[in-house]
């Protein structure tokens, strides 16, 4: 089953340009990065493909123009060079820089399962020479076959005909997530098997291999604790005490989960430090199927105690994907005061300086906090609530 992805159109547009920026597609494992390279290989002439999970490919490349020319061909020839899982390639930054600088007619698309620009072997080598793209699990538009539609207005998805299709996928995505392989699989037992296999054999492979984690069992236990606290404010000191490790180690591990796109952090918004939480953060999972596999809980939404938290995580994922794919000028935060007034999601429009408070409740209709309006009324031009019945308008 072929699934059209939103990022495909974006990548094709970049490849049609005259400048030869290195295109870097970053995302967690099984999000569809390799499938995108396969698509490019089919649709573009003169492509060369290298997968660096294959150890033999890692030793074909070295930071030498002469050596690279003997490997991929003359510097003058046109080609599309596809490099998969480049975080495994030693001296990747230097090699990409040399190809970019000396092979003027070579276009490069590289993928990585981690935010590998932060890794040691990339450094500042590609400064000014690359464009990064995040690839997420399937969006709702991709799931319902509307990936080519780049018309977006917050809360105003206008295709009423697709409402039923979005609603039909909602509970499924909350339990099994939307990694392409899992979404395509119709059998629920096999969905669970794929996700558990992901946890057992893939999820930590890159991290342990690249980062050399000294205490893998604690690393996994911390991720389970975070999975149980989605939508709640995280207390690193409390987690450190439970696991008998330092606060510094907790934060280092959280940074690694983020770097490998397993989770992401939502920081608190504040311009009034006397009244508002200023340094707090929440954790959400980039894919809910992985989150549920981490805690081994695939119970249906109507029988769960964490349905509200799952739905909030889902809305955060939708918002994050929209910001990336539609190039929106929003930054995401939550808001809370010391007296417990809160807003689930605050979108900050960095172009207009406006704030958009959004309340998220699975089955209720609730407007954002009045306290938030009392402080920021002059910056608020619109507000929203999102529940299971109107989520479709926000995809």
C-alpha cells in the first residue's frame, strides 16, 4: 500500500531549485524516511543509494575528493545522491561538505534516525549548506489521502466530507499510533507485535550504539516513567529520586530521547514570573503507539484511565506536524500559574506577536482559562477548544 506523504512535495520542490543545498530528513525509526528515498530513486534519473546500516557501506566513504570521485563518479556529472541513516557514517559532516563544495551538479538527500546535526561527527561542517526537514509518523491528512492539500487555517479544515474518515482513525491512532507500517496493518494483534518488536529490537539500538549508555536498564525505566506522565509537568528531582540517579543524568537521558525523536518537550510560557511557572516542562511522545508499547497497554480508549492524556498528546502531535509541514510561524507552550490556573496549549505567533490559547479535552467543551485572558488579553486575537468531535477541523 503506497501512502502519499506531505514531505514528498516539499522535497521535490527543493530538488527543482538551482542551488544544491543538502536536504536532511530527520525522524524516528520507521517514520517513512527510507520509503521517501525509495520514491526518489524511482522518480529521479541518475540516482545513487547508500544505506549506512550496512557496515560495508560505511567504509566506502572517506573525506577525500579524489576518493569520493572514484566512488560516485566525475565531479562534473549530474546525480541525485541518496544517503540513508547517515548518523552511522564516520566523519559524515566532512564528507557531506566535500560533496557539496566540489560536486556542483550533485544533489544530496540524507536521512537520519536522530537529530544527527547535534552529533559529534557532524559539528559545524554543514553550516549554511543544508536544509533540515522533520519527518513524523503519518498525519491525519496523509492517513485520509489529502497529503497534497497545503491549504491551512487553524481550526478551519474545510473538507467536511473527510470528517468521518478522521473520526474513524482517532481511537486507532490514540492506541496504536501512526507509524506507516503499523497504520497499514489491519490486524490489531499484528499491530501490537510490530510495536513490541520496535521496543525490543529497534527503539534503543541507535542510542546504545552511538551514545554508549552505561546503564541501559535505568535508561529504559526512565522512559517508562515519562510515558506514564504525558500531559503532566515533569519533576526531574522526583524522577532522579525514584531511579536513584542524579538530576543531571535524568536531564541528559531526556535530551537523548528528544535527540532521537522518541519524545519532545513542551516548555512553559511566562512573562510574569511572580505568578506563573517559568521553568517547567511537559513531555509528549512523537508516536502514541510507541508510548503504549513502552508501558505495554493497548486497552481501548473507553476502558482507560489515561484517555484524556492520550488525546492531549495526540493534539500536540497534530499541532507540531502542522507547524512543520505548513511552515507556520507558531511556537508551542503550555501555561500555568502557582494557583493552578492553566492553558493546555499556547501558540505564540512569532510574526504577529499574538497568543492563541487552546484548551484540550477529549469529550468536553471548555474555553481557555479566564486568568490567562486577564493577563494577556491585549495579545489574544483568537481562542479555541479541541475535543474528539471537532479535532478534524484542526488537521
